[in-house]
């Protein structure tokens, strides 16, 4: 993040600020929606399952009630009695039967529940003869003990009714006379303690199928699955919404992975939750056991449909997210246009200034703080430029006056040398020609005059050299200072031996872009001083290089164990003709050496300074290039 540019940073922050709350609220909203949808759909499934269970239960109980009340109906009892006596024995039966049949049919037709609830009604005598049916199919007149339909559910219900004297719903099964699925309920008919026979009713699948096909509240994918346990399998007893031909055809083995919930429900387990249905699709479901028909019921709906609004919500959140990102992009482009652009311009301008272009100005016209800053910046640059121009003018003037001063020193010293030589020569001639005519005092004065003129010549020579430091020089080039040091030591070889000084070369000196002959003068000067100003028996000078990491510059040093310099003189030794000893002490000197060294070092863009412990030694340190310059001593 630190290295990113301002507009990118701005964009990142805006995105973070906009998207994090959106993401958090969006996610929380999504979770809440999912939870609510799940709860609502479960509640709705429970209600639907309850009402369907109630309807089915009532439907079958209603049939039972009807048949029970018919079994006690005097008309029915009377009819079976008449039929029973005459059936197949009386020759006049056919005629009588027709009228009995007609009146009973008339009666049952008006029987309130008939149309709505009963497919057929059978009157069967205690021998198993079907004496009467409303629909009059093939079964009419046959015997349920011996006849062709003795294995049907009707025959079984009849036998069960006679033996157990109880009613009950048979399983749904294909009933050939009706060519359809049917289930039966029977009730015994008694008269004065005598079992006359049974009345049975046939129930078709229409109502159950209608109930299963009622998808109210179950939306597009929901349905009611009904199944009856038949031994080790569950038989589906109503068409499935997604497999309409499945009623009484589709079976599910108990213990299989298929439609687990209808397996549980038909085994009288109840519950609610999520699972996978017969299609292998995730569902929410409520499953229960219907006691009356003894079936399992699963009311279910696809999870995808339940969560569709949540998915839609998610989609909307994604759209909002995308729109937010686009808005943030636009805002950040706008904001970076108004904030970061000026800052970028400001940065560019500062960079240009650092490269030396003081004419740089920022082109920002807004009236806000940035605009103010730009104005102040331009104002400051105006000042800076004027100061720079003034400074440059002064520097030029100074350089000019320095040059003039150097010229003056050069001309003066050069011109002074000639009369000085004359004085020296005349003093020599006077001594030569008039030595015997002069008294001692006159002779001494002439000798002093000669000596002084020699010293003055040395001073003038030094001054001449000083004034020419920046005038006469070889071209600057990369010079190996180690080789320069070799040359200096060669030059001073005899004096080094005379002084008996030990030269210690601590490091290999670097290669520097410099004027070789000037640097040679610096080295000779510093080594000479180290020899001169040393009163120790074992004299040494150490030459090496330190790295000044804070200033990124190499510092060359000349360290000796000589007499040292008092702290108060550390600055003044660099002033021209300044000696801190008697004129002839320590081999004498003009006091210009260090001044010339300083001028050469500064001419190379460096600095020189001395450190000393009085009586123990002095260290001269210098650099040859300014701080951070590319071609500094390395
Ligand atoms: P000179 O040697 O001709 O007197 P310099 O400019 O070389 O002139 O030195 C100025 C003064 O600095 C010297 O007079 C001396 O007192 C002092 N000085 C220079 N180098 C050393 C040194 N290595 N140790 C002690 N003092 C020194």
C-alpha cells in the first residue's frame, strides 16, 4: 500500500469503505432472508400436511360412517332378507328381484352421500352372493366364496366383515370388474341376532388423486406424496407431480437411498426437515403417518424454490456491488482529478526543482486548499527563483572578485619577485664586495636582509602557488589514489628515511575523479607535516580511508603520533601564513601549506578538518567530493 500512487490508494480506500459495509450488511441480510424463508416454508408445509391428513382421515371415516349407518338401515335389512330368501331358488325371483332392485336403487340414489363419496354399494348375503350393486358390473350375481372374483379385495373385505363383524378399509388394488383401482369397506348386516350378510362400498382413487394433485400453497415444485407400506416396499398411492404415471406403479424398497422420507412416513415415523426426494433433488419436507388408510404422507417443496428469493436477493446484492464499484471508480476518478492530480502535479514540480529547474510552476486553479497550496507553492517558487538569481549574481560577482584577487595576488607576487631578487642580489653583492669594509653590525644586517629576502621569496612563491591552484591544473580524470600515494612517498623517500618515520598504509585508497598533481601536493604536504611536527622516538604516520555511512562519502585520513595541536588552533592552522610555532621551530615553514591543501580539497568539492590530542598526535581527514556526489571517493 505504501508504494501505491495516490489515485490508486484513493480508489482502494473508497472501495474498502464502500464495499465492506455493503458486503457485511448484504451477507447478514442474505442469512436473515434464508432463515426466514426456511422458517416460513416449514410452517406452511406443516399446515398443509395437517390439513391434508385431516381431509384424508375424514374422507375415509366418512365412508365408514356411511356404510355403518346403511348396515343398520331397515330398508337395507329388509332388502337383503327378501333377496336372501328368494335368490336363485324362487322361480318368480327375476320379477320380484327387478322391483326390489329398482326401489333400493331409488333409495340409495337419494342417499345423500352416494354421489359424492361412494363409487359402488354391494349387498352380499351370508353365502357370498352379490345380491345387489349400484353400478352392476361383471361382479353382479357372482359368489365371492367361489366365483371368479373370490380373490379380489371385495371378497377379502366381505370375508373379513363376516368373520370379524367389523368394518375396515382394504388396501387399494386393481378391481377387474371396474377395470380400476379400488378399496373396500364392509359392514355386517344383522337381523334379530342373525347375520344376514354384509354391505360393502367401493372407493375409487379419484378423491385421493384429487387431493394429491391439489398444489395449493406448494408453488411450482411442491407436492404431496402418499405411499403405503406393502411388506418390504412402499407403494406410491397417488400420482407424483413430477412422475404422473407413478400411482400404484412406483415402488420404493425399504432401506434404499431413494425417497427416504416416504419410507420413514409409511413406517409411522414423523418429522420435518431437509432431505433428497425421489428425483434426487434437495427438498424441505414434513412427513407423517396417516392412521386411517395406514399410509405415509410427505408434503414437500424443492429447496431451490424456497430459496429463490434469497438467490434473487444475492443477485441484487451482486448488482449493487458492481454498481457501487462503478460509482466508486467514477468518484475516485473525479476526486483524483480534483485532489490527487494537483498533488501529483505538485510532486512533479518538486521533482523538477530537485533537478534544478526553478522555473517550474503548478497549473492548479481550484479555490480549495489544494489550489491555495499550489498558489503558495508558485509564490514560493517565485521567491526562490529571485533569491537563486540574486545568489547566482552574487556568486558570480564573488567568483569574479576571487579571480581578480587571485589575479592580483599572482601579478603582485610575480611582480614582487623581480625587485626582491634585485634586493637579494644587491645584498649578496654588498657582502661579496664590501665585506672587509663593513663592521660586524653592517655585515649582520646585510646577512639578515639576504635571509629575509629569501623568506619573503618563499612566502611569495607560496602565495603564487595559492593563487594558481584553480588556474593551472591538469584535466580531471579517474585517478587511483593509491598510486598517487606511491608517488608522494617516492618523492619524499629521502626525508622519510632521514626522519625515520614508519609509514603505515591501512587501506587501499580509492579511485577518484580528480586533478592528480594537486592531490599529489596534498599528500606531500600532509606527510611532510606529519614528519616535521613529530618529536617522538618512534614516529609513524597511518594513511587509510573510513566510510562515512551517514553522508555516503569516503573520508581519507592521515594520522600521526606527533606533537598534536591544541584544540583552539584546529581551525586557524588552515589560515594562510598562520604558524603556531616559532618561525624556525620544527624545521620552519611559511604557514601556507595547509591553506593550499584546503583550497585544493575544496576545489575538488570536498572538505578537510583536523582532529588532535595535544602531545599525542594529529589526524587530518578529508573528502574529495561533496556529500552524495556520484564521483566521490569510493
Ligand atoms: P607550515 O608547516 O609551513 O608552518 P602549514 O600550513 O603546513 O605551515 O601548517 C600550519 C601549522 O599547523 C604549522 O605551523 C603547525 O604548527 C601546524 N601543523 C601542521 N601539521 C601538523 C601536524 N601534523 N602536527 C602538528 N601540528 C601541525
